[in-house]
């Protein structure tokens, strides 16, 4: 088996002095740099609700300097771009969502298993100047979740412009599990995005038919809304909470020096024990937590393969993205991590067990089999132009039926377990279901990939995927749950359905 370090010139690790990987003559080469010349990665503000059970997020507009000397028009929650990390616990939760923008927004709690009237989907818009403050009750496993606006027809462009944040569901027992737990030091929240910019540093959104058909991808990687940053880590085991906040890009993540990464959690929480991986696939809307051991004092870069939906492996051989134009393996750097020995080194070994639950719904009575085909057409609709776009192209559907806010596509009984079979014949699609946890039982007739283990709410479907879905939360016709492709342009263009649970 060819090791990646054999494809990286010298296989040098990223030490405190820094070493970045550049593409030259068909291979990666290590370039010594001074890490001090690159900005240190900043982490979103942390709102800890463990004691109060309350928090406020306000959708607002502002400007963001992604590049020195340029200010881009952006939106975010509580700030100009993106939002905070909100730490919550099981029990009563009272979020307050205020809309300071001039158009409707919502706050979909992506990964929280809550009733439809608390879910924050497209039937729960917060109008300009108004407030949404549901009385919620949280009761689920510790996990990393996501929140973002979900207004049908403009989800993609508003998330692209910055209206998204992160949730940590915590139980206070991570130290007993032997896990890093100091926010921003050895427990790093990393929201991954790719974006496209104009020459004057403005965000550019969806200016071609291919951007809609493939989904919007960019040529610049952002981590926590920052370009070109370096993450400082202690000389210890470090936890990386990875959230794919891209509109369409599927990442296949690996370490630049071939050191193992240890998967400890997927969408819905911890696995029973760490799983050692070489590569971690992460589709839009998916989350994963990994441990990386820096106790040898050497840093590394978090890398990714190219988007499997792009180029020769994807639709129409798309070639416009600089990230995907690289010949051969099309690899690129996501984030360099450098060791700073001034940071406290608390965890020095990978734990043997985590105590998480491995779902086993196979013994449950399956009340119904449902089949879902993720369909892509080529026509319909109008698409506007401009930096941030002004419209959506049609042609997307599930089971031949494009999304209609007035149509309930499926009706499910509360408490049931169902088998859902999801299939696609064109592109790989991240399939997300609101208000549920599911178990992936097969992918293309084989055992699930490691990142598809555990409790899930989003999974990449590249041919056919079988799920066992557990319905524990009610959803009415007024506030139904959604199921959809999490390539956000596909969702807005009609690759979405809705269901009730009663």
C-alpha cells in the first residue's frame, strides 16, 4: 500500500518553525516558513448555557476582512460573519433568536433531536425585527451539532454569507473519559468552509449554472471564517471537532505526515472506542471529532483530497476551481497545526474506551420500508447574477417530486423504526434528516464506512445507502420535519421533502 508520506517530498512534519506544503512539479514539497508570519487561528466566542439554560443569537449584517485591506459584506449571528459556539446540556433550554436583517431567517438546530415546532426549519421563519424563543427540552447524547438559517430558496446563499454557528451538547464527563476539554487550547472547534472571492475581497456566490448543478464550491479554504491561519496546539493529545460548513464540498481529511487520526465521535455522539483512521470523509452538514497526538513535539497539516464530485470523478468534468485543478490526487491544505510548548499539556494518551453507544436498531421491529431517489434534472427556473446571486435553478427533486412547502410527502408514526433506502445515480449527496437519529446499516451493499458509524443525522450517499431511522419526536403539518440533500444549492432547488410524525 502506498503511504501518503511517500507522496510528500521528505514527509517532513510541521514543527514550531512551521512547514507548509505547496504543489510543485506534480508533488507536494515542504516549505520552511516562520509560523509567526501567519495569523494564529481564532475560535468563535463561547456561550456557556450549562448554568442558565439560556442564550441569545442575533442575525446581523456587517463587514469582514478576509484579506488585509479589503472589507467584504457578510452576515452572522452576534457578529459580522458566522456565529458563536453554544455549549448546552440536557434539560430545559431557552434560546432567543432575534432577526436584525431585512429578510426572514431561521435557526435550524442541525443535530438536535427536538420536536418539529422547535426544529427551526423553513416553516419557522423569524421575520425582520422579530424574535423566536421556544421553550425546549434537550435529552440526548453529548455531541457536536450545527445551527444555521433554513429559509427555503435562500438557505444556500445566506449560509454562504455567514449565517451559521456550532453547538456543543455536553455532560461534563469528558475528563473522566480521558478526553481533552479546554476550549480553544486542546479542544478545538473547526468550522470548515470553502469560498470564492472577487479581486476586491468580496464573497462571490453562484454565478454559473454549474454552481447550482454541482453545488457551490470555492478556491479558498476558511477555518472559523479565517484564511491562511495556523492553529497552535499543546505538546499533547488534541481534540479536533470538525464541522463541514461548506455548501457543497466533500472533504477527505488526512494528516500531512501520515500520523494516524483517531475518530471518537460522529454526528450523534461518541463511539464505544476510538477508531484509528488514515482518511476521514466529511460531507456538508456532517460532524466528526478526532484525536491527534502531538506529544512528540512535531506539528502537521490537516490535508484533504479533492471533492469527489468534481473533475473527472464528478459531473461534467468541472475544472474551474483552483483547488480541484491540481492534477493527480488534487490534494490541498486545510489547516496547519503547530506545537506551542507554552500551552498546558493535559492529555498524553489516546483513551482505550469512550463509553459511547453503538446503535443497534437491527433487532427493532421495522414498521415500514421507504425508498428515496435523489434526482437531478437540467432545466427549470431562472438564476440571477451578481456577487451573492439572486435566484435558484430548478430541476432537483426527490422521487421525481420537487419540494413544495404545501405538500407533506411522508407521514410517520411516533415511536416507529423504519428502513429508508436512499439512492442516487448522479453525484454523491449528503442526505440529512431533521429531528431524528439513524443508524447506517449498509453503503453500496457493504459495511458502513467508519465515519458512518454511531448515531447519525447526515450521511454521504454515493450510490445506495440503507438506514434504520428512529422517530422519537413529533412533528405536525404546520411544522413538519425535512429530509434533503445538504448540498445547499440542491436543497434550495427542490431536492427536499417533508414529513410529519404523530
